[in-house]
């Protein structure tokens, strides 16, 4: 079982594939977004491409080209970073999905490599379900492979350009990682938004601060850790796709 890369097919080949029970996968990962002094701007895009390749290798998804511009408002003060306004981003992704729904696709998976992007994409999934009676699943980068990441990573704090993300890049493109510039940084949290056990209580969104634009300790990263994390992330998505593609009723319980 192996997926297809849509950009490598003819329209007639795609038309035939859309007659079956298929999942159309749209990877989204920032192509120019700051990740500190030690990681390239295209980190998110490269990680998402790695995940998408793994999912396409182990399932029969139809893989769209990666969308590498999206809604990243927290990074606008950092040179080189690009953010697309939320409504523009949501409409753009919606039009991509509508194009395939028009030709018969009923199930979609947005492989989302961002955090801020998750919010407009979740709204979009509701809107398209109500509008077209299609299903649009959206991955959550904070949960994919989280158990493996918690197990192999030594630093228990982080979130951006950290041990986990740096390990992923060491496994994918070590030539682009400047480990000599990987420094620990934990920007102060000015308000209490979590309980004593780490459970989120309040949501408060602010810009990425600090001196280098990271949150975590990338100095502990390794390619070995990255491979474990990436494989776990792929396995999470593959398990979902296999159940999703084989069921006509895959509605989750998170309907609030």
C-alpha cells in the first residue's frame, strides 16, 4: 500500500483515483519562519515533508504539494518570517479542498505543522463539513508523537526550536543545523495560565520573545532522538488514516 503524489499524476489518473474511498492529504508547514540562530527558516516545511512522505509510504493517501505559507502571527517581528492573515489563509485552504470535493473527494487530512494554524483550520473543518458534507481532519502538532518525545527528550520544557524540534532536523537535514549556536533559552511566562500539573487553564496568545526566538534547550538534541520522534509522529497519522479511510462514520467525540 502506497500513496500517490498528485503533482506527478495526470488529470485522468486522478479522476480514476477519486472514484474510490480515498483520503486527500494537504501538508502545511512554514517555509520561512524563524527557529532561532541554529535552525533554518524552513524547519516546519522540512519536518512536514518528512511526515507526509512517511504517511504516503504506508497508506494510500493522495498527497497534495506542501503549502508553505500560513498563519504565523507570533513570529512577525523576526526577520525572514512570513505570516498570512488568518481569514486569507482559511479561505485559501478552503478553496484547495473545495476543488477536490467538486471532483468527488469526501475525506481530507490536513497535515498541519503549526500551532497557530490549528485554530483557523479547525474552524474551516467545521465550516466545510456543514457546507459540503465532507470530512476534514486536522492533525495537532502538539500531540503527534508526544509520548515518544516526552520519553527521549531530557528537557521537559520547550515548544519552539527546542530539543525535540532540533532533533527532528538533525535526523532530516543535519547539514542545515548549526549546533554551535544552539543555546538554552526559556522566555519568562508573565502570567499563570496552567495549573500545578501543567494542565491548561487559560489561553493567552503573545508574540515569540527572547533573545534568539526559541523556547527550550536545543543543545540536548540528537539525530537518534529525532528519528524516534519522527517515526512516532508518522505512526500516529498512519493509524488514523487507516481507520479514517475504512469508515463512513469517523466523527470524533470533540464536538464542543
